[in-house]
C-alpha cells in the first residue's frame, strides 16, 4: 500500500473504512441497484481495495459477502450507537478476526485482522469491522453520514481534518461538491 501524507486513523484503517463504505454503496438500499451482481463485480471490489484474499473467487462466495454487507449496513444505518457497537463487536467475533503483523509485496510491516486462509466474506468482514471499531472508539459515528445530494442515499466516511465532507464520491455528487466549493471560493473572493 502506498503511504499517503495525511490520514485520519492511519493508512490501513482509512483504507478499511473506505472499503466498508464502498461495499455498502454497492447495495440496492444505498445505490438503488445491486452493484455486486456477479463474480466479476466481487473480483473488482477485492482488487480495488487490495484485499489479498487467497484462492480463487467463485460465484459461491457472493451470498456470504452480501450478508457481511448487510451487517455493515445495519451498523451504519442504526440511530442507536450502542446497537452499532454491539453489531460491530458481533461481526469482529463472527468473522474469526485474528490480528497479526504481516509483510508482503514490498509493504512495510502492517496489521492484518483477518484470519489466515479466511474466506473472502470473513476477510472483508474482519478488516471492515476492525476499521469501524477504531473509528468508533476515536470519534463515535461523527465521520459517517448519508450523502447530502438530494435523492442520493449513498453513505460516506469523512476522513478530512475539518470534517466538512458532505457528498459521496459518485460522479454526480462529486461534481456537485466541486461546484459548491468553486462557488464558495468565488463568494469568498468577491
Ligand atoms: Zn496487507
Ligand atoms: Zn451522493
């Protein structure tokens, strides 16, 4: 993983949070369509988020990954923070989370949370749940919210220092965010 300058919780945790958000945004509940609809979509998600899952990904893996996605949606969807914490803890347990230091592919030593040889669903679940746990312990749920675009129900994680992120990273909403920032700068300048 490339090292980036500023992170909210450290590079690996930030990546895990990004993966959790991208995963829940593949669900019909947030995106309006099932975006994790076949094994190629799952492979794409895994490689985009650098999940170093061992073994071949098959269509048989899809239902379990979607089940983990539903559980992450439940964590981020409840109004009750104690309930969110309970759900995260259950996911950490059920995915067989096994923290250990790992070094591979030229990266320095870093933490892995999935058990060696874990199925893709457990691998994703352990990494995402642990990242959420670190974020919850530090900041509660302050950094998680729904996109502010009218009609957009996608979720976002705000890793910015001043916590001003309002729009998700989809093309439509990302552009809207750029236009809003541009107008704010113009207003400030005039
Ligand atoms: Zn790794
Ligand atoms: Zn959006």
